[in-house]
């Protein structure tokens, strides 16, 4: 058996529509309303080859939502621009923008306490 790739990142949310709105405003993503496989309404967007889904906890068999040890990293064109937008939105900033050798990184929490990173890569990981 061989793992081909990571195909999705899924968050549990008390209010999937509102959380999709947060990521839409912060990162310019366009989520679609999804309802399939007997699951409750949820929202998703494809970013490259990875599907980013936001579901009610019931869909994922999870009783709770919020802070975990897992963080999503979003590669952006301009960390400064996205950081300014997040600051205007009142997002909780965990770390200031800093250089981690592969690029500039800043960490935040979304409105439900999920940690995420905004990354401006200094080179292409695919090369």
C-alpha cells in the first residue's frame, strides 16, 4: 500500500457557515455549500488538490470543537496583507510574523479556537 497524497483538511465547527465566512474574508476563499452522503449541511473549498471542509461536529463523530494540536498552514502571496486583514477582523494572534527559514510565518486562532498559520514561502516546496 502507498499513500498518494493528503486530499483533505476537515474542521469541526459549531457554526460551519460562519466559520467558512471567517476563512473567506481572511484568505479570499470561496466556499460552497455541500450536502452529500447523508451528512448535515457543511461547507468546502478546493485549494489546489486539497479539499478544505468545515462540518458540524455530528458529521465527524466529534462531540466538541476547538483548539487542538493540529494546525492548518495556508500559503499566501503576501503575509503582510493577510495579517493586516486578520488584525482588522480582530483575530487572535498566537505568534507575530517571523522567519522560519523556509519563509515568513504568523499563527492565529479562528473564532472557534482552531489554530492556523499564514505562510509566505521563500521558495516553492514542489521544486
